[in-house]
C-alpha cells in the first residue's frame, strides 16, 4: 500500500512510540494523580514529560496551560464554547473544518454572532477582509493554520497582529500544521491553539491538546474527578486538572510525548522541506494532465503536503476506489468535513480527491501515484 491519506491520520507511526506505549501498559500504567503508589506516580511523571515536550515544540512557557484532549474537535469545542458567551461576536473563514463551523453555528442559538470571511478560490485569505469585519462586540478570531482540503497556509502571524492590536482572542486550528509548520504561540500571538496528536505529530489516535494562554478566561465543558480538592463539590478552575476531568489516556499521551521528541529531533524545518519536495512532484505531474483539475495554490511553498484534484468525467469516490483496488494507493474522496471550503474552491457539487503526504513517503511513491492517475484518466 502506498499511503497518501496522512491528512486523515499519519501512517506509519514511529516504532519507538509503539514501544513506549506498550511499556506503559505492560509495566507501570497506574492512574495518574489518583494514587500515591509508584505506578501511579511513574505514569504522572511520564505525562508531565509529554506536556513539557509539547510545550517546547510550540514555545509554550507554562506547560500547565496545555490541556490534553481526545482530538482536535474536543480542543476546538473547548476553545470556542468555553470562551464565547451570548452577545459576543466571532470571526472565522470559509476554509474552516466543520469542527469550527458547527460549534459556531450551534452557539448562534445562544446569542453568539458569527461572521464568515470568504477566502479566495485557491483558499488563500486576505487579512484585510477579516479586519473589516471587526465590531465593538468582537471577541475572537478562529482560523485554520492550513486547510485540510487544499493545504492552503493562512497568514496566522499577520492575523495574530490584528487580534493583538484590537485586543481580540485568536484561536488557531492546527490540525494540518502541527508537526509540519513551525508554530510559536508567542511570536504568532496565538491565545488558543488546538491540535491533534495523530497527524503531523505522528502520535496515536485519541490524543490532542488545547493550549490556553495565561490570561484567557475559559470555563470547562464538563465537571468530575480531578484527583485534587476532592472535598470541594462546587466546580473550580485549576490548570490543567479542571479541564482533564476523569482518567486521561495515559498510554496515548506518553506515546504522543515520544513522537513529539521524534519530530523535534528530526526538525520541523526538515519535515517541511521534505514534504514540499514530495508535493511539488505531485503538483507538477497532475498539472501536466489536461483532464485533471488541481485546486488550491499551485506553489508548494504556500500549502502543506496536500493536493486536491478531480478527473474529468470521473467522480472523486470512483477515482479513490480505483487508486485503492487497482494500484494499492490510499487517498480520500468526498467533502472532507469542510462544506464551506468546497463552496469556496468550486467543488461543492462534486467533492474532490485528496492526496496527503507524510515524512515516511518517498519520491518513488509520488511518481507511482502520478502514473496511476495518468492511466485512470486515459481510459
């Protein structure tokens, strides 16, 4: 199998990550923060190390402000619903994943107003359009760092400056950029950063995090056992415990800690350069086929390792099925949980095929994928 569905989840995973997860479950997996015995304490220490690794990767000074979640969707819902209140106004873009759009639409019933700024047909955003939508009651800007449909990279640093100048909160969806693009929450003025463990960070499924800047007022979306203040019945705010109620996914978090170290040692800039090289091969090959329409930026420097396309006279699901069954190539076809993004790029009626690369793919695989698509479109 040539795996080109890294935008959904990365594959394969680092062998060392699998090893530390097995070691945890086999040798010491006590419930962290709940007991005083050595197994519980060891698990807690390993989770703390994972938190520190992630803090280092994203230049987070206070790692207690990292809240572990089960995925990016959980993190985004916490960042959105835990902050916004009736009467608030929020600005987002037309290239967002449904994990941003749906919570915002749900909050409209509670009196939260949303403005969706339309992006260009290649998915790029003019920050001036966003700036013009700021109102007196605007509280937050929510923006993807990189589109899950086209890979288009958004000008987060520039948006962060706008948010800072206007005293607004910036929530960034880094589902497609964490581990692939450099992220510095301080330099980019990011107040809340939501991301998964299982994509660019090469960690296990069921892991994610939300970074919450020190002065951001946020309420938990659930209450329960935290392992602290057990006599207190009223909800209280304590970081990160109040936002990680119940038993955490210790093996997953510890695995994520390992994969974060793995990425750090390899170097995000090296991951970025390698994936640019791979996606450039795909783009050039597809753009040379007259029956293929490629969406998003044609410059690999303006997107992450994603290419979205369609073949003339073929449905996107049919193309994906043939790539899989005839050529052993995994891809994704359809609407990618991003209906508004499809409206933006002009594929709302058709969907699109998405190929997404990772650091374990090879140049040879890119050429084989191009050859397979060439043969499909010839028939």
